[in-house]
C-alpha cells in the first residue's frame, strides 16, 4: 500500500511525539515519511491496531488509555495530545 504523506514534514519537535511516531513506524509499519497529522484512516489503521497501540503506550508511559479514548484519536498528534492530557511529558 502506498500512502502519500502530508504536505507538512514529519513533526518531531519533542520526545513524546517522536516516541509515538517511532512506535507507529517500527511496530505498526507506518511509513517513515508520514507526518503526525496524517489520519489513521488514511493509513488503514483499524480499531484493533489502535487498541494495540493503546496497550503499548499504556505500558511505556504508565498511564491507562481506554479503548474509546484511543479510537477517538484520529491522528498520531491526537494520541500525543491524549497522552499529555494524562500527564505524560516529553
């Protein structure tokens, strides 16, 4: 599957964004050139992938992420915002 990237470059201005993007690149095979604002739907990430992501992020950052919360996140940037709302810094 070939997916075009956003017009914005991948934004890695902080460690938390980099952590989420790295996890998506290495574990969930998100293309390296994808920006943090690319919708999960564009990447064909279904709810199962997002729930798996929530489990990994919960373990990594020591916070609980409900299935509904991660499914409501539409982009990696939304996931970063969710983590920040739970007190995760980076």
